C-alpha cells in the first residue's frame, strides 16, 4: 500500500513537472509509473513506436510476447483502439518493454538481422488464419512463397483465397513476414502496408528475383 501511495505521488509530481515545463523528468516518472503498473498486474498491453526508413512503426506486446505491429500507413489512434477493443483497455506506453523488439527491427532495416528472435502472442488470429501465419513465420529471409503454397502448408490446398485473407489481416507484419508471399508467377499481390512497402522489404532482403513455387 505504501509503495502504491509513493508511486501515485510520483505520478502527481510528473504532472506538476510537465506543467512546469520539465518534460524529460515527467517522461521519466511516467515510464516508472508504467513499469509499476505492469508489476502490479495493471498493464495488459505495452506499446511503443519505432522509426524505420519507411515511416513510424507501432509495436505492442503482452506478457506473452509481441502481439501487434502497426505499419507506417496505420495511424496510432486506430492501432491503440484495436488493442483496447480486441485485447484489453489496460494499454499503456512503455518503451522499455519493447526495447528488444525495437533493436531487432532496427538491425533488420540496417541489413544486419535476418531472423527475428522474439516471443510472439498469437491471440489476434485464430483457426486457419493462425495456421497460415505460423507457416509464414517459417519462410526464410530472402525467399518467397506463393499464396497457393501457403494454403497447402496450412492444410487446406483449395483455400487459396482464405490464405490470402489471413495474410492480409496479419497482426504482426514484418516479424511474421507476409511480405514474402507473392502470387504464382511472382506478381506482388496485396499488402496491408501498401505495395510500395512490400516491394521495399523484398528489395532489402534481395528477394525480388526469387520466383515462388506453386
């Protein structure tokens, strides 16, 4: 109880210092409040932002792992609203909880990292869609697959359109690399972040010359 009173007092100080213009100290205290909320079980989803060569990326994690990645064409408000609606309203900005994910993304964009090594929380996808995305997570860096092959690997060879829908609604893009799935013959197909970003990611990985198997 005394610890909670102390933390509440620090939060009050944060607001006062912010009003006085001490933004750095206020931010430090706010981060401490988020950490304390997580420790006391009051934080279900932590989120943070990360810079990329293509614009700002949004990241969210639960205690189980990264649960959502928002691409640059998704605004922060809709990203947070989706988390609050589909997971929990107890969402707080807590960059420290996502430091490793942000570091790995930075290394990926710099061409230094080929395979992400992050725990993932798959709760935003279910059934056949989850099967497709779990198979997508196994596509090696620099390689591509077709929508048809992903349907086969997920256990439903005729469900090509459903596989495409699963990839289009991937809640953890880039880390679960749905950009590596193309149409048979090599056409880009669709991408939630826009075809320009899909092409850029494939160029980064040197995969544009790779024709996916049918």
